[in-house]
C-alpha cells in the first residue's frame, strides 16, 4: 500500500491490484473508537467479528 495525491486529495492505493482503468486500486481505510469496549485489541479473539457485527 502507498499514498498518492490526486487533485490535492491523498488516496491510499494497493500496489499491484488494478482497477478497471488499469491503475492501482484505491483503498478506503477507517479507524474507529467504540466507547466502553474493554476488549479493543487485535490480540483478543473475535474482536474484528464484534466490530463487523456492530457496523452491520
């Protein structure tokens, strides 16, 4: 992954994965904090499934 500026906006791109215009695909990254969650760590089994379930 790398960041590339286009028209003054920085986009994250995944090197080697092409979109329909033959450019490296743009990737959206999101970070979130969930208030009151005590197991907010990727070391805790099931954490990302819990986050996915809350976002659905």
